[in-house]
C-alpha cells in the first residue's frame, strides 16, 4: 500500500511540475486573449461548509488493472486523500491498488470539513499465479509460459483448432491482467514441404494466433509476429509426433 | 504434328525440350519420356585435343591441365555434343593449325566431325592461349574458329579462358545458342547454425561466400545484369528483403517493410522485383522497384502467396505459389494481378522457375502429398500453354528449387537423398532430366542460375 502511494505521489509531483513548466513556457502566449483586469473582483472568501463527492471507475478491478478516482468539492480550501496527500480541489487520479482499498477524501474550509469515501474492490485470482506484477514489469518467463501456451496446427493449415481456443482464452485473461506484457508470436512449420512456402504459412499461423488473442480482447499493438517457417525446429525426427511439435505458434515475452 | 519441327534442326537444337514435349503429346501426363539422342537426331561428334604446352615449366603444365579438364567438361556438359572419349584421341597434340593432321582425327576410332585444339603458354606473367575449332571433314577450309586469350596467369584464369572458348564453340555449333560456361550459380550454404549466400561457377568450381551476415539468409536471386543479388534474411523483426551489390561488394539499402518479406524475383529488364510480403497482414505478392520504392500489391487472397517469378521472355506475367485452396498450387497471372490461372491440379507444388523462352515452368511437385502418402517431391516441367507436364527426377529423395540455365537447356536444383535438410546438395541436369550430377557437397540449397 505505502509503496503504491509513494509512486502515485511522485507521479502527482511530476504532473504538477510539468503543468508549472507548461504554464511558464508554452502557455503565456495564449494569455493575451483574456485581460485579467476585466474579470472583476475576486470572489468573496467562502464561508459556507464544503461539500465533496468521490467516485471511482470502475468500482471493481482485476489485480493489476487501474482505477480512475474522480472528486468534486465546493467551498473547500484544501482537499486531501488518505495515502495520496493534498490534491487539487477538483481532480482525477489513476491508481493501481494491489488489494481492496477504501479511498478517503477530506475537504476543509473555514466553514468546516466534510468527508467522502469510495471502496475499490480488487479481485485477486484464487489460482496460483505469478507474484503480483506491477506496471512496467513483464514478470517471469515461467509465469508467462504457464498461462500463455503455444498453439498447434494441423498439417498445411493455419486455422486455430478447438484445443487452441481454450488456451487462447486463458492467454487473453492472463494478458488482460498483465497490461505491461508485450508478446511476440513465432510461426513454425514442420520440415516437410518447401522453405519459402513454409515461411509464408508460418506467417499465417502466427497471424491466426494473434487474431485469436485480439478477438479475446488483447490490443493488437501489444503483439508482434515473426515467421520462422521451417528454419527453426523444435524437434528433428521424421515422424508425426515430431512434425506436430513443429507446427505451432509460439508465444514469448517481447522484451 | 512433328514435321514442322523436323524441318528445322537448328530450331530443334535450340528448343530440344519443346520438341520432346511435342513427341509426348499423345502421352499426356506420363512420367517418362525419350532422351534427345534416342529421338533419331545425332549430336555433333567433337574431339577436344589436349592443348599443347608451349613451354615446359611446371606452371604452364598445371594451367594446361586445368584448361583441358574444364574445356572437356564444358563441351560434354553442353548436352549438344557427342564428345570423343580422351582414350580414343590420336597421340599427337597439335598446338597450331600447321601441326594438325585432320584425317587422323576424322578416321575411326576418333571419328570426330569437329576438333578443338591449340596451344597454351605463360609469357611475362600472362597466360596466353590460342584456341582453334576445325571441321575435320572439310580438308580445304577446315577452320571454323580461331581465338586468342590473354589473362593474368592463374589457375582461375585457365578455367575462365576454357569456359569462354567452350562458349564460343557452343555458340558456333548450336546455331547461335549462348553457352553457359561463363554463368554462375548462387545458392544457400548451410553451416554453423546459419545460412549464408554463396556463389560458384556453373560447373561447381570456385565456390565462395558472398554474405557474412551470421543469420539465416534464403532465396538468392541474381539481377539480370549480374550487378545485384536480392535475397531474404532473418533479423529481429523477421524475414526481410535484403540487397547485395556485386559491383560494390557490400550490402546496399533495401527498406524494411512490416511483416515477413520473402522470395524476391527480378523482372527481365531489372527494373522491378516481385516478392511475398505480409505487410498488410496476409502473405501476398508485391512488386516494387529494386530499391523498395513504389510497392504495390498484386494478389489479395487469404493464405500464403509466395515464390513469384517473372516470365523472362515478356516480363508481363508472374508464376507463383498460392495456398488459397489449402495445399500450395502453381498459378500464373499478369503482373497487374489479372488473368489468374491455376496450373497444377493437386498435390503440393512449390518453387517455380520460368524457362528463358517463356514456354515452360519448372517446379517442385509432390503429387500425392499428405500424411502417410508415399509421394516424393520431384522436379517437373510444364508447358505453360497446354499445362502438359513431364517428370524429370525419380525416386532420388526430395527435390526442390529448380532454376533454368540462360540457354534453357539445363536445370540446376536442390536434392537430399534421405530427406534431411543437412544433406541437401545442389545438382545440375539437362532439361530433359538426363546427365544428373551434383555440383556441391552436403549443405547447399536454393540454387539460382544467373541470367547470362
């Protein structure tokens, strides 16, 4: 928890600093459109009690996904969110809690203080998976290969078989839970037939596996395909079980 | 049907294969056919005399031996001669026209119609060779050809001079057919976990590496003017088209496109290349200029489209391999993608090569492909206009990547007797399937014969 909050606080400071730089450099040219003197006197200091709302979207996430916190206050002079610290009077913030969390906001003014809170539920998978992966971390190869398994093809075919559909679904949910992971799919063929044709066929196989993942909700931009045709072999014996090993789309972390 | 071709023996020699296919007209789709000599036309009987060394130093003797062996091989490889066995030659070695006694050569057992002879010498670091071709039956004006060659003395120069002299003889006696003795074969050399592009003379001599990229490089295709070599090479983003300049002796730029890019092919005027590219998602045939500019897509069918080759006669058609109906089949189309025609009626067809006269397609075909099927992958030749075909290899293991010689009378191809990729060798044969012989040892694949 505390580590996460430190990260978000740092992010906030960076954003604030960037906003300051932007105001100091790029924006002042545009200020000529509004004469500050024409805006009239500043509003009278608020004396009424503040009001505040805090929402989170979505309210429930899978481990590793993000939530957007959105808060609106009126009549407040300072607003703090527990674990994040002092924030703007109105604002949004993206957070990635690792466990279910109550986000608690306090708005203060001369007229008093008010509170708002929202609970974000984090669904942690029950099945054993990789250790908690945070954004920017691709995780281990072992966890990846356990959840994203190679798919195999019939001879001279690049259609996903029924058994591939199951593993594609599993792979897609793993990738949804690990948004930092990028995937490279290698297309492979057995060593019968001709090298040039097999390279084109391997491309079709890798693309079929990619299409399966995209259809299951994985962004196409996270996936790269390379055909190896029959230039690289998993198994070099001349029998059907070996050929089957070679007719595959292999998933790897694209580091 | 045969008579128009019988009236023109010159034409016969030029396109012996056409004649043979015509012979086989009533035997459509048979897998055996007659050789040239059994068709009733006799080849010219030629004797290649050992050349006379004009000095006795060991260097000259060495070059002379190389020259003699190369000339003899070139003439016997040409496929249009009945070459006299060395053991039947007269004892004499004439070095110049006054020294030859022609009746000695025309009489049995030599029985030569033509005699190639001459002298060879090393003078001031130059290898000087005088070569003559005499008509043994024409005692009054026997000289058909007289040539003098001078090159910096080396074993390779002796071989190249023999190639050039052989090509002159072939050109003169075949009725104008360009010889192939000076042509090259580019191929893939397997070794050290990678594949590099290599080159050799047409007879397998002078094998040497072209690329040193340390990756997997495939499908070398030499430009029609012998200046550039296009091929496909594996890098971090997959297979890309690469270009090597044989003039600059280094790689030259070819822009990377998305996806897998394979199997380049030159159009006959060297202005465009066609290749398979999956930059739009599915492997399709694309055409661009040789520097990669102005790419345009020619095919648009789901499934692999690969291995294009231009009709070298017209440049207006492309033959290629498509998996649009599952197993790969041979197709032809116009270069704008129209007039698509399927050529093979089944099986597993790959690796087309279009004959220089535009009339035939050589390709690899496994006619009974499938799990457990007894079929083998062999080299076939199909007449484009009629789709009649003949089988050129039989029961010799897996064959692939046929490539025509510029004179259209030879085909170089890859063969592995036991099916394993490591045992692949480059072989050559006459275009009727005779005179098969290996050019390389194990670990050579994907040969491509130069255009000249």
